[in-house]
């Protein structure tokens, strides 16, 4: 608990408030004491002047003495009334009548100025406030009134003032202690929450967030921690996806290699063991071996092509291309396959079709894969529709089939490597060479389109066919 930031902040603030209040108490007490005695001294001088006015009009010494005694009792002070010579005679014998005035104050008094002084006095054998009031006749000093008031009654009032100030200060310290505790809790609360979030992040939980309720430094720190958690979550997710992709890639490649190798091994062992004597059957076995070897060669070739494009090392030149000429070239190559599978192909080009910048061979491979797939999944008597138009800075090429469509849950994955749609979608009776593809065709097509800064997407619904649309930026003017 001693290491808690709440306790440290609370104790620091309490100590600071205590130090400030104690310093303020001493300063305030000193200032108030000096001000109080200043007021008392000035008040004593004023009373001396009032007494001088009374005595000035009274010439009977006995009556003057009675007035002085009565005033002394009322003021609780010692009062002396003397002329200048008596004052000087007293200074030569005993300075108790002007004590505790110092020489400079006596000189000022002789000059006609009232003075007062606080200090130890011999009359009361204690600290007193002494005031000297001159009675002038023109510029001539006639009489002097000395008033000596004991400070003890005044000190009791000062002590009361100190007691009140101390009580208020202690109350302030108590209130400051309570408030500083809650304030430290408020400041440390977000920090403790950040610590819990950081601990959760250390254990792999990036979902927890810090509530940033302020715009100060703590709020900025909370937002930074939330941003860090989000970025880490994205990075970890990306790494996990990469790891899963790598695992799936290895598994898929292993599977794609294992199947043809097993077939080749089986037929080869049968031929080597002399299990097949019929020449026609031997030729059939060799044909199967050749097909599987071609399938392996195509798989390796497609893997290398895909790796080059995904790594950004695909080196190809670009030229101005009329997209309709590329499509016509592809459809002529595929026409025999389409007729053999009783599938028609129709092309429709916009009259304002714009040329693009690209590589003819690579784009030809894209449309070849899309049209072959359309034939593969079309029913007999169906039609493959190929259309092209330009707009919004792109040339759009669409390939539509009339097949069974792609289930919605499979659409997000069709451009992934080795992904194959459900074989039940392939129409029965198809006659396409090596129709059991590698699952790389659409992945390669997607990579080629991306290297041309283009976009490829698909729209499909079960039973309603599929439409693949490739959008390539048009040639800059």
C-alpha cells in the first residue's frame, strides 16, 4: 500500500497544504499582531491628545492630578504629565518615565511629534506600549504627556486571535486532507485503469480500452494506449492470418502434389510389375501418367507466377491496349472448347470503349481463366456473355455465365489461393481438359488485375449464374 500512487499523491498534497497553511499561519499571526499593536499605539496617542486638550483648559494642579488619575484608571495605563525641564531632569536621574522610548524617539518628541514604542518597561516590569504626546505653544514644547499601557491585556486578545487562526488552519488542513485524498483517487484512477489494460494486453487481450473522460495529459495518454492496443491487435491479427495462410498454403500444396504423385506412382508400379499386358491398356496408363505430370507442371508454373506477382517482382512492360481485341483473341482460342461443351459466347462492346495501359499477355490470361470458369460451371445450352464499357476513369469488362451460381458464404474466399468451389456446382458431362483445376486461377487473375491498379469483383446468386467484373484504369489522355 505504501507504494501506491494514491497514497504518495495524497501524502504529498497533504504535506504541501500543511506547509502552506503553517507558513501562512505564522505570517498572518505576525502581520496581525504588528497591525494590532500599531492600532493600539495610535489609539493611545489619540487618547493622549484628548487628555491634553482637557488639561490645557485646567490650570489647577490638584484638579489636573485627579483628571490624570481618573484617565489612568479608565485606560488601565500609567500617565505622566510634565514639562520639558521635568522630563530632562528625569532623564538625568531615572529614565522610567519615558522608558522604553529610545533617544531618536525622544528627539522626535521634543520636535513636536507624537511617538509610541513597544518594548520592555520599568514601570510595569513587563512589556508595554508607551506613547508620548507633546503639548505645543506655537513652536515651543510646553508639556509632555507620557502614557504607558501594559501589553498583557492586549496579549490575551492576540492569543485569542492566534487561537481562532489556528483553529481555522487546522480545519483547513483536515478539509485539504480529505479533498486531496479524493483528488488523488480521481487522478490515479485512470492510471490504475491503464495499468489493468496494459496487463490485459500483456496477456493477449487487446479488446479492453481505457475510458478517456478528459482532454488533459492523462486523457491523451489514455487515447495513446487505446491506439496502441488497436494497432497491436491489427498487427497480431495480421501475423495470425499470415501464419494461418502459410499453414494452409503448405497443406494445400502438399495435397495438390500428393494426389498426382500417388496416381503416377500407382500406374508406374503397375507397368513395372508387368501387371498390364494389353498395349491399349498400357497406353491408357501412360496417358494418365502424362496428364498427372502436366497437372504437376501447371501447378508449379502457376505457383511461381503467383509468387512473383504477390512479391511485387513481376517485371512486365505496358502498352496501349484495345481491350476488345484482347477479348476477341481469347474467345477465338476458347471457341472449340465452348462448342464441345454446348456453350455459346456473346460479346458486347460499348462504342465509346476507351483503351487501357497494360500487358496483353497477362490480361489475356485473366480473361482466359474467367471465360473457362464460366464454361466449366455453365449448363449445356447456356451462354457466356462478355461485355465491356468505359466510365468513371475505368474500362469495365464483365464475364457472365448462366450456371448454378456461387453460395454467398463462399464469395469472400474465391480469390484465395487453392480455394475451390463445391464440385457439385460443376455441370455434369463437362468436357474441359484438366477440369479439376489447381485452385489458383482466380488468385492469379486477382494478382494480375492488382498489378494493373485495377479491381476485380464478383456478383452471384445460387441458381442465377455469376458475373465477374474487371475494372482497369483507362489510358491517361
